[in-house]
């Protein structure tokens, strides 16, 4: 398979076909919680992209140079990856607080939320640990492949949460029966959007 | 049993944890930001629910403003006196309690008092109605009755009855002023809590027209101005206004007002027990 095409398939598969929010329903909490305003959802999407990419990089190194040589990865991967994500988020928070206060004000409130975000753990695990991938393209990713996959997952998260926030903002001013206002309506929209995303199944043989 | 896997697991996890621990410890000293420790203390004193009633985007910016001296110590309106005292202790200054105001909607006209000019069926939002030829009411100053203030109120102190009249639960109202900002017609004023006599109209129309389009409009007749002994009420631009500093709450103006635009309300005091206030106290 052509190398560029292969990267394209990995990216597209992570972004649309196995979309983390609407196909696999991982990280429903930010989908419902942070999607009431377009502005905050963009902030959350950016923060997730940033943290996810870094978490995968560090996790990949930890897996391939620490866990795998010691043959302890099979049962230690969850505590180790959580440790990595939590420490990384703390570190990033301190770093941007010092280096870029405007960025900290824009992203700061989302970073603690991401510490325990299942989407970050899921992306890191799938991109790093062999046998967790849904894509029938590879058994184990190299570092560039893992990064492309993670960016695809994060952008898939971002696209969906921003589209979702746009719809919810529009519905704020619509005459909706009182019982459906807010979260119930959000779940109904999520279901309809999810049906739409299921149309991508089997695209390009993925 | 092969114990080596156990040692390896402990070694791997402990090693990584140690590595990240050292990294974070170094980072926390290396990237330390010089912040005023009082900001954290103020943060601990205020409620910290990020309600936004103070007008700042959240509790952290409010705490920073207090320490910077740009916000008063009783910035946390939701917290009330106890929180203000705690913040004052952190800041090391004595507490001068600013009297919290209470919201007043300067319009009495509901569906049966105000003459309509059109039937508004658009988006249920005052700002939208105001943009489309000024909504359904003939009065271009009065309340549109679609409840943007009610939706904005963080403590549910504004009630809208089926006649589209607004009632402020003066006991619940914290005087945060969010409704005053939200109202596209600028109808809502935060008035002093002790003020008993209030003018409840915003009409700038001349007497004849005001009377024609609303049965509870200030016509600018100046009867109140003439009767007031304290020189507290004046008609400017066809609308009576009370100077709250001078008003003695004698009630003479209420007697003479031909359209009942001037009303007396029960003043709101501190404790809820002393002051049973009905929602109908405008």
C-alpha cells in the first residue's frame, strides 16, 4: 500500500469512521457538558488536541522502551498511561501558565477536566498498545502512525463537539417543549448525529 | 512461581512515577508564577461556584480584582455579608457594607393595560422582538414581556405572569444587575433596598399619546412634582423620576398620580424571617 495513502486511511478512520464521540461513545461527559457554547467547545477541542498528541507521544515511548522490554505492559498499561496523562497535564498547565498567560486563560479551565478524560486514555491506548485498534490496517503503529491516528481522533472529537455546540446554540432560541430542554434534547441530537456518522461505515474498506 | 515479573512491574511503575514526580517538582519551581498569596485566600473565602453574579467571568478573576483593589470586598453578591467579612479579613480592611440594590422593572403594562400595535410571533426573546419594529406593543419604551430578564436571573427572582406583567421577588433578588444588562430597552434599574416609593414607568411619550397607548403610563402631568415637599420628584422628558437621596417616602405623590404609576413597596431588610415579602411586590 502506498505510504501516503496508508496515513490518509489511518487519519480518516480515526476522524470519521470510528469517530470517538459518535460511533464509540467514549467521552460523553465533555460532549454533554462543554458543548453549550461554541466558544468553550472550541477551547476544549484545542486543549484535547494538544494534550492527546503529547500523551500519545510519551505513552509510545514508555510502551516501547520501558513496558515492552520488561514484559509488564499487558497488565500495567492502564496505570502507567493514566500516570503519564495526569503528570503531563499538570506539567503543561504549569508550563503555559508561565510562558503564555493568555493561552492559560483560554485553555486553563479545560486542562484539569482533561486529566481524567477517557478519550485521551482511549486514544493513547489504541495508538500505542498492539491489538486495541479497530482499524484493520495495522496491528501495531510506528510513532508517526500513532501520531497521525491520535490527531485524527482529536480532530474527530473537535469537529463533533463544535458541530454539536452550533446545533445546541441554535436550539436555545427555538420553541422546544419544556421537558425536552437542555440535556434530553442534547441526547436526541447526539443519537441523530450518530446515525449520520454511521453512514461512513465501510468507507474505503475500513 | 516466577517473582521476576513482580519486581519488574514494581520497578517500572515506581521508576516512571519517580521520574514524573521529579519532573513535576522541578517544573513547579522552575515555572513558578509570582502570584499574590492573597488571591488564593480570597478564592477560599468567596463561594467559588463561578455563578457570575458579580459581573466577573468567574471567581478567580473576581478574587484577582479584589486583591488588585479594583473590586470591593463584598464583590461576591451571592455570598452576602458573611463572605464579605471573610474577604475583608483577608484583605485586612474594615468592612463597609455597600447596600445591595434590588431590581425594579420600570413598566407596569401587561397585555390588558398596554395597547398592542401588532401580534408578535417571532423568537421568544426580548432582543429579537425589539429589533423587529419594536415588538408588539404600541409603547416603544415599555416591557416586551418575553422574559429575557427572567431567563438571565441566576436566582429566579423575576416572575412573569400570563398577562406578561413582571414581578420581582425582592427577597430573592441579589441586586447583581444581570437583568438590567440583558434588557434591550434598559427598563431595569437597581434601586436602593430601603426605597419605598418608586415610579414604575419608562415612557418618554408626551401625555396624550402615553395615555392613549397605555392605561398605566406616566403622562408627565407634574402633579407629583408640585405636591412633593422634599423636592425629590421631577418630571424630565415627560417622565417622573425620584431622587432616592431626597425622598422621605411620605407618599403624597402616590395619592395624586392619576395613572397609579407611582407605587409603594415593602422595603426589603436583611433577614428573611423578619420580612415576609410576596412575589407581587413589584
